[in-house]
C-alpha cells in the first residue's frame, strides 16, 4: 500500500516540480531585489517648518496710508477740472470766432470751426401769370406802373414771361397784395421760395472755471446730434 501512495505522489507532483521550483526561485529573486533597493535608497530628511512670526506693520506703512488719504482731494479736484468739449455760436461767418480762437489755441483748446447748412426763412413771391407772350407782359407792367404798383419783368425757368409785383417775408402780407392786384383783373400767383444758409459754430476743449467756458452755449454733443 505504501508503494501505491508513492506512485500516486510521483504521478501528481513530479511532472509539475519544475514549475514549482521556477516559481520559488522567482519569488526569492524579487524579495532579494526589494531588500537591496531598500538598503541603497537614501533616507529622506524632512526639514522642520520655520516658526511663523506675527505680522509686523512698520510706522512707514501708516505714514503711506495717511499720505494717500491726504492726496485724494487733490486727485478729485484734478478730475473735476478736466477739459470739456464746448460749442460757441452760431455765427454767419467763421471770422466771427477769430479772436476767441486765438485765445483757445494758445491755451491748448484745439478750436475747430464746424459749418452747417440750414433752411432759412421762406419768402413769398407775388407775380402776374399767364401772360402768354413777352409783349403782353410788358403791357401789364406798364398798366401796373400807372396804378402805382411797383413791378418788374421776370422770366421763369421754362422761358415763360411773368410780372413780379413784390416779395414778402410774411405769407399773410403776400395774400393781401395778391388780392389787391387780382381785383384789377390780373391772374396772380404766390410762390414760396425756400432759402438755405450756412451757419458756423466753433468747438474747443476748455476748463470749466474759465471765461471761455461760460460764454459757450452747449456741449459738443449738440453738434454730433446735429
């Protein structure tokens, strides 16, 4: 029976003994490498943390704060005194700003003339129309002159002759005069004549406490909105 057990042991373990031996050698080799590397590794030295000193404020720091507080009013005053872009005018010609422009240029205000075309006051022309020919226009002019109505011959854009009997700045006055001439048997017309003109403004950058500032009319935004 002992012989049978020996045979079974040999059948089970001997074929695998080579693999077991290799495994044991591998484990021993790994343990040896670990122990050698641990002995050769340098020990890490941990330096002690420095002691934390309490925060100190020097006397100069307080002096700096006081100086900054004292300088604040000066900074605010300088900000309040910043230049502003202002407008002068309007005037019918740029020469009207010559004297002021010289003063502003010398003080660094950078004056600039801005021209704007605007519609002027309308005028109303009263004239005798539908005269058909220049001879008829001359005859009507002589008749009106005899009636003490001032007039003069005109030629319209289409070469039609007419007799002007007056130019009025008020439409009401033009209506009254038209009725007077119409009562004499003439066909009278009123024509509104729109006129445009160019006006000039000047812009410059000035300080609020100057006389030039007080003589200005508005900010430069007025020109921009135009």
